[in-house]
C-alpha cells in the first residue's frame, strides 16, 4: 500500500520523495553553489507541487559528484556549519519539509568524512551520520567514528541513514533497527554494476529487521563511462518492493508508508521476528531463550582480533592501485591517500 504513490496518504503515514538527482560535475566552489541552488529549488518545487510529501531524500555525492579530481581537492570539502548547509536548512524551513542530504565533510585530523544529515521542517539538523564503511578501495574517505544515529521523524517514523556501502553490511542495518529505527534511509552514488546487489540488500535489510527501507542513488552520466543508476526503491518490512524508480535523472519517486505497521510486526510476529530472536535463541525450548553470543566474528571484532582464515591471501588492502597514495598511519593525521591522488592527477593541494 503506497497511498497511490503518496497522492492519498493514509492517516499517520510518512510520505517520501526520493530524488534521483542528476550526477553533478564539480570543478569549483561555484559549481557546488549551483548544485545547492538546484537542490534548494527542487525542495521548493516538490513542496509546492506535492503538498503531502514530508521527507525529501537526495542521494550520496549530490554536491560533489563522483570524479576523483573533485574528491582530491581540500577546497571543495564542506563544513557542517558552512554556508551550503545553512542554505539547505533554510530551504527545508521555508518549504516546511524534511530533507536528507550528503556532505563530503572537512576533517583536520585525517581524510574527509563522507557524512549525511537529516534536517527537519523547521531547519534543525536532527541526525548526523558519518559513513562507517567507505567503499574501499575506490573511496578515500575516513571511516566513520560515531556509530549509527537514529532520530524521530514524521509520520510515526524513527529514522536512520545508511550511506551507500554501509547498506552492504547487515550489521549496520541491524544496529539501526536495534536502536529503534523503523525506516532505514539509504543514499548512494552507485553505478549500474551494483544494481543487483542494491536490490537484494535493500530487501534483505528490510525483512531481516522488520523495517521499511527507502533508497535512492544518483542518476545519469558524468564522463566516467559507467552511468549512475538512480533506481530509487521502497521496501516494506516483509522485503516486498512497494515502489521503484528507474535510471531517469531527475525523476522523483513518491510513496506513502506506515511506520506503525513495522512497529506492530516487531511486537506481534512470532515466525521470522528475527531481530528479537537474535537475542532470545530457542525460546520455545528454553524460557526466554538464550541471550549469549555464539558468533566468533562478533567476539573477535569486539576484542580487536578480527582475522579471516584467508587474511594473508587477500590481495587488495589499500587504494594504491586506484591512484591513491598509501593509507595514513593510525597515529598520524596526514591524509596521505588523497595527497597521492593529487600528485598523480598533478593537482595543487587546494
């Protein structure tokens, strides 16, 4: 049930607008300013043309694109208290709409963070997420250091933001759901080779956690030979695809969902209530079920000794084959990976 793609939203529903933003080609701060203009204009237009839309979701890399020459430049990185974010906040407040945005965030203690924010309808930042698992070896960003965030959203939702590759790790979606999220937003810059993986992980993250997932990627070409896929998608808590887009740049997929239905399933389901059963193993046989941790990888990860049986045979363990410099040492703030990229592209430091 989608409320006729959000045109007839049920009472207490969340109506989403997933924007398949055209991939930007960014070479200067002026280019970023133009993209911010376009995004703010899109917020206003959707707010006027689709009054039931409550939350507008824009893809990862919406202000920076996917070209390495833009990623390499420190002067193109943004700040959370910078003018670009202030303009986004003002646009949400002016339109009375929530917005989800992607920011490549300056970091004086290493590589920039790939961050995302959710802004409410009065212009407040209510969720701030740093990508935990950059898409190595292709991405040069600092791994997120703040865990998974959730926030109360419109229509009875509790929101989490899963940034692109983080959605390939079931642990990230499970953490978000464990913290109470019933709607998992996923923003991405993925291109067409990831289309199948995108689909199955969006569905699996929904079903395994009894949550809605709402996902969107950039769309179009930027001269990198492989186009970005768009492919907006909304899944219900059974993993059923409720609505999906295509590869059209600029298309906006709208849908109404009822987060309370996910809440009800988490409380009333017996069969396949897996997020509950993870911590209550075998409760039919054992009162309350077992709440231990039988998983070696979890115990080893917590203890700092995560190691695969084939660890020494893994061939790709840094980004040098993709044009980056060597990774920084843990005790150094020097961003050596992007410094090597600038050198290879013959770019100045800024």
